[in-house]
């Protein structure tokens, strides 16, 4: 303990370690929401009281439980505790718990660790491989996470067939080694690919964003008759993909890059349908399937930005997003 800590005051680095809040996130919360007002040293450094630390830990618990910081920051500590106590029951009554299945040599073990505890997620299946497909299908997961140390071209088609039969609303593949062509194939099939080692906290956040699947989930994944309109412009996606995040999470940048790639192929497949009469039907199906995948990723990005209390500027606004302030 430093002398400051002995006197009941803690410097920002110690507070970040004690609460688990990243330094950029802590500074952003103070600047944007005034969650605490620390004292200052003669040189301008922050000094937090024990009450400040306790409140920050409480806010961090609320955010990890799924509350947006913008909604809980104005509340008194007692109100935040009440929300945390009510959340499991509210989730059960509203059937908002996401059913999660994890398959692979290492991820199932990590998902049983304390850092994976999450009231919004229910681990309904964990196993070493996809061989027990009947049990996986019976578990009816909303999200299927597959840990694959290696993925070769001859394994892609069998993998995709199993994913389709299991019928999860979202499938995430955490891969060790594979090729770019294989990753593009999986992207087109609405499979989210993440390079290993996966950050468990961010992986769980992605799983929460998927939400519970509705009845008849297979029908919900049918290709639309017309491509849905875009929710983000190229300029907005470029800003999100290039700025430095101030919230300790790179999910917005990753999602923006994925949406940009899907939008590019969406245009390409539409042009192919117009230029090649023989394969027009095939390319039309590709175009619509890609548009559907893009639309789903856009909705996931909107949910993420909303959860973080972030508003993306319109095309004509300043070039710096609020994420980088």
C-alpha cells in the first residue's frame, strides 16, 4: 500500500486494479457521467476515497450484469443494488437468458471459470467435439461457440452442415490456424470467426448480443425476399473501424469491419447477377443471403453501441466519434 492508500486515498492505477475497470473506461465514466469526483494531488493526479472505490465497484458489477453505464450512473447506490438483485428474476420471467453451447478442447473448461459467470447466459451444453450432435440439437442453444485449433478446407462443408442442423441463432468459431478463403466462406454463412486465444469477457458479450432465439428459429434465418436497407453508412463504419476505443473493448471495430466486408460482397454479388444471366439466380441468392447476414450484424452493432451508451455521429458531423473522446 502507498502512503495515499494508508490515508484512505487511492491512486487511479490501484483503483483500476481493485475494481477491474480499465483506465480509459474509468476516465471516460468520470468525464461523461461524473460517476465519482476524486480529489487531486498538487500535480493533478487523481486520489479516490474508499467510498469512491466502493461506488465504482458497484457500477462495474452493474455493467457486467448487462446494464448500460448511462442508465445506472445517475442512480444512488441502493437503487443499483436493487437492480442487481432483481435482474436474475426479471431475466427468468422475461425468458431473456441466452442458452449457450460450447464445444472444443479448451473453451468448455474456461466457460466454467468464475470470469464466465453471467446471469444473462445459461450454459446448456459443453463438450470436446461436435460428435454428440443429437445432444447438442436437443439442448437447443441460442449461441453455439466452437473452439477449433485448426480448420482445413475439407472440414468446412461437414462443419457447416452440423451448424445448420443444430440451428443456433448465432455460431461463433474460435480458430487457431486456417486460411483466409475458409474464413470468407464462413463469413458468407453468417458464422462469426474470432482468432484464438479468445478474450472470454468479449466473447460472452458477443453471446449476450445474440439474444434468445425465437420459436421456429430456422424460419427466422430464411433469406429475405428483398435486401434490408443499410443501417450504417460506409463513412460511419470507417470511423468505427479506425478509431481507438475508450471503453476497453474492440467489439465495435470488429463488427464494423465485418459489416464493411459483407456490404462489399453484397454489392459484388448484385453486380454478378446483372452481368451473368446463366448464374443470375445463384448470384441473386448470394446477394440476399449476404444482405441478411449484414443486416443481422448491423443490429448486433446497434445493440452494442446502445449498451455502451454510445451515439455514432451522422455522416455530416465531426469526423471523430464519441467513442474516441
